[in-house]
């Protein structure tokens, strides 16, 4: 009998460990299932804006399934070919379903967790409202549900990226969210960045800095010495930022004597965005240390989102920041005149 116990003990031990390992893996797995009308095949991109990660979603017969292992709740963004986006609250162990029509993406229903259903309700409620009204609704939502990760998306989408971004208001909303979630690492980091940007608003001078670019060259604020100076924040996983990069590059080539540009890339590795730079023959300094939001360059310059930008005059005084690509181009052209 003892020999039998000794023979089967390793087996039971292995089975015991395998069972708990499997349970742990399942509890950390986020699953997303989607079904869309009026489309058979296609590819979408799913972004994790905090981690700087992009995954490809392949659609077959109007359906897709996506799984990933995660430790903390994250706000993912599903980007469509027409640049429409749908936010998804991804929670470890959750199973979320999407159901919609590609010709009416705003009406897509995302269910499976309370937070996704809250986000869906907000989208449906504000779908026909004007931008100022949507922003007001977003502020009301943050005050009513500061504990919800939905607020993280709303703060970025309707306040940080707003043309008339009020960083005092943004900081207050961020603190309210943090008070309701004091251990949320992503909120802690965002609030730190908001504190950094609070002192870098229109009319203030850019702080002195010195970093290394991807070619090992020293990059300092002394390079920002032309009539128009631009700092661009971009990433290989964000197509809006790449479009802004190309647009400003074209403008800079036409006015090399008058425009100086430094870019900060929020990629996990230096090689991820090299192809874009080489393909478009972009030779200005590109800073990428792989630390994404924890990068000293990001913290020093108060970068809060991707894409982001800071526009300065010849005295390194901030003229505007966080402009849309076309608005940035227009402001630069106005300054050149």
C-alpha cells in the first residue's frame, strides 16, 4: 500500500498544481467576442493606450474572438478603418460581448460587465448631442461614477484632447477619480502627468531638458531656436499620431529654416517605429527610451496622451498644446506668416 501511495503521490501533486495553475490562468484571462452586421471580413486594431500595445483583430464572417492575459483592469480602444473608435473596459476574468452594425458603430452594444454597460449607455445617450453637451454629460458621469474605469476614457476623450483643454478642471476631475480609486496604478500615473502639465500651459516657457535620441545624439531645448518650434508625441501603435508626424514633416521640409521639430515616441522598444521614420525620411531627433509613460522626457514635458504636441514661438514660449493635426498645421502656418 505504501508503495502504491508513493507511486501515485507525484501524479496527484502534479494534478493539484495543474488545476490551480489553470484556475489562475482562467481568472486572469479577458475574453472579447464580437459580431457585426454589414461586414464579412476585415481587420481592426485594439489599443491599450497605457501600455503602448496594439493587437490586430481579424474579422471572419462578421465575427471575432480575442483573448489576452491581464492583471489589472484596462481601458482598451477598438479602432476601425474609418478611424471610429469604441472603448472597451477589460477586466481580468471577464467575458465581454460586442454586437453592432458597421454602418452605425455608435449604436454598438457592449455587454458582460457593469462598466461596459455603463459605457454603452453613455454612448447611446449622447450619440445625437452636440460636443459641448457631450462634454457636460461626461463631467456629470465622472462626478456620479468616479470609481468606474469608464471615467478614464471620458477624461481623456472629452477633456485632455479638447481644443480648449482646461488643465485645472482636468486635474480636479483626475483627483476625484483617484480619491475613489487610491490604489489604481494607471490613475496614479495619470495624475502625476497632470501635475507635470499644469505648469506647462499657454504663455509659459518650456523647461530646460537634455535627453538622448535613438541615434545616441544629445537632444536639448537649445534645438528649439527657430521661428516655430514643435514637440510631437507619437507611437508606432497609434495611426493618428503617425498622420500628424507625416503632416508636420511635409511642412517642415517646406520651411526648414523656420521650423524645428523634436519627437518623443512612446513605444516599448526603439526599433518599433524606426520603419516609419526611415520610410518617410524623417531626420529630426526622435526620443524613445522604452519607458512609455514613465519616460523622463514624457514627465518633463507633461505629455498626457498620444498623439500630443507642444507648439512654441522663437522664445520657447508655449503658444498652444494638444492640438488636432489639422489645427496644429493651421497654427504653424499662421505663425510663419
